[in-house]
C-alpha cells in the first residue's frame, strides 16, 4: 500500500512538473513581448511629453511637491523614458532595462500616491491616452506594468542559461 501511495505521489509530482513547463522559445518570446510592451509604453509617453512640452511643464508647475524642479523634471522624465526604452530594445541590456523600468514605474506610482495625499488639485501630465485614466486607474495601470516586468525578470533569472536574448 505504501509503495502504491509513493508511486501515485511521484506520478503526481511528475505531472505537475510537466504541466507548467513551456518551451525555451516560448519563454524567450514572452520576455521579448514584455520588453517590447514596456518599451512601447515609455516611447509613447515620452513622445507625448516632448511634442506638447509646454503643457507638460505647466502641469508639473501646478504640483506643489515638485514645482521647484518642474523645468528639470520636464526634460529629465522623457529623456529617462527614451533611455530605458533603448535599454529594453538592446538584448544585452534588456535585463537592466527591465530593472530600470520597474524602478521608474514604481517612482511614478509613489509620486501619484503622495500627490493624491498632499495635493488638492492634481493635474495629469502623463501624455496621450493615459491622461484619460482616473487616478486609481493610473495606479492599477502602473502596478500591472510593474508586475509584468517583474515576471519577465523572473523568467530571466529562472532560465538565464537557456534564454538567448
């Protein structure tokens, strides 16, 4: 009876192991898709901030928490977004790009949360269609992107030797 139970458990573990295995090519494609999605987000928002820089700058000056640094931030944020997008594009720097993406998105999320706490009237200056989101939707949107980027890093770390990206 004990041997039967052990055989059943071993068979169950083997089934569990194969159930969640995905091919190396699929792993690579998932990571690439996530990289491109994160890259597209930053290129899109950087472009919107650069094209309508005056509006972006005016929005930053209306936030008391950062108004003293508004000019610097108005140039730095799109430049950082483009730089991180380039890191995500280049396979050798993609993992660093994902870490940078997570860091910046986390900073944006903390900025939104702190501004919501301390600001009376918070304008959105994210750029493009993202400005249409409510503040809670902004937070969830950011958390979703942070999560998928973390998943990509997890794939990188779990399967580093087998991924050729």
